[in-house]
C-alpha cells in the first residue's frame, strides 16, 4: 500500500512538506505561511486540499490562523 504522505498533492503530503519546512527553519516563529492558492499552485492540487493541510498544521500546534491575514508559523516544537 502506498504511503499517503508521499502521494503528490495529497493533504498529508502537503502537511508533511510544511512540517519539514517549519522544523527546518524555513518558516521560523511568526513567519507567514503560503496561502491556500499558493500551495495549490505549488503542489498541483485544489485550494480546499491545501486548506485542509494548513488546518492540520494548526491542529498540530505548528501554525496559527489570523483572521483575514492567513496562517503563520508558530515555529518548531522543542
């Protein structure tokens, strides 16, 4: 069975890429994350798929949503 994190354009794939970027320092604490539209273009998926990946980051505590501003990194967890 294929690993869902490796399926290009899937929610889990986008989420795992963003987690690696946050933990790797590409998006330090307070950095604005790409928009749903930008992620959809980058990963070749629908905007709602990208939105779900961002919500997963928020659920994991790696991002916070600011109304009308977008998602921001909360930095890597220790």
